[in-house]
């Protein structure tokens, strides 16, 4: 988990900054938080999913949410962290010897 401003990298099965843990089989994602006055708490929406294939992780955007997000500094910062972390984990797991 890594949050910078209102953008967060939420990894499968790991609690986010509000204490919510996603299911272990859910894709990792980059989310944006908004304060919702009606509920008096933060709510989030997904900007992109981070998926894997035989070469490593890649980003799958949802419509134009990623490119239209207002704080590109925070979004790029979190996305770089997430992709680097996941790809290091992927490389480690793929090169394990049993």
C-alpha cells in the first residue's frame, strides 16, 4: 500500500489507507480518494488496474480516468512506485528455484 495525496496503490489482499482489505484474488489497482460529505468519509474509485502476463505487470486504464485525473504529479508518482514494486516481485517469483 502506498498513498500520496489522494492517489493510492491498492494491492490485492493488503489493507488500504482506510483499513479496507480487498480480496486476495482481486487485481491490484490505482485508486483516487474523494471526501464524501453525505457519508462523512472518504470514498474511492479505480483509475486503472495493474495486471500481469508472462512478461510482467502492465497497466489497464478505465476509459479516460487516468489521463483526465487532475493531479498528474501524484498519479505518476504512485503509478511508478506500484509498477516498479510489482515487477520486482514478479521477477523474484519467476526466478525462484525449487
